C-alpha cells in the first residue's frame, strides 16, 4: 500500500484520519469549507483556518476502475475502483478514495458493476486512510 504524501497544509487531515476522524479545513472567518487544504481562503482571502469534523456521509460523484499497468504498489490489487465522493455538508467538497465492502477489505472487494453515480456512502478508515462503504 502506498502512503499519502503530506504537506504542511494537508498534514492535519491525515492526523485526524489516523485517529478515525474525517475533518475538512474551513475558513475561521467566513466559515466556508475548503478542500484540498490551502493556506488562504479562496472565498474571502483570509489566512485564518480551522479543521471541522464532518459526518463522513456523501454520494458517489464519479468513479473509475483502473486496470494494469499501474504503480507497482497497486498493480497486484487491480482491478479496483477509485471514487470521487461529494460530502453531504457541502457537495463542492469532493474526496477521492476507494469503495470497499469493509474497512479492512482489499481495494477490489466491491464489485465495480454495482457502483452507481449518486449512491450514498459513508467514510470508514483503515490504517489511517479514508475509504468508503455503500449505504
């Protein structure tokens, strides 16, 4: 499994994920959520930020099923899905992950033929990585 590459702006996201929490950066001045994390609010240009817990619920906005050849760390798990999930709190916030049958299931555990755009999902965590379960 590949590990996430973190930067100063996104490091808190991964710290919360390791603790089993889904949090999204928000502007501490105007209150708008933003993802990916960044130092300045794209709406009001404030540099004040906070990390807000979100429900972890959302809907599949899009998906793809990669097939080999892939990065070596993923090739043996292919084919598997990669979903883009819009969060219930703000559909403009979209997170990438995998739709799985259980938090610790292999990446290809969810039958790609069952994936539907708009399907409700909820976040789960495995080894500090957010994944998605169908509801």
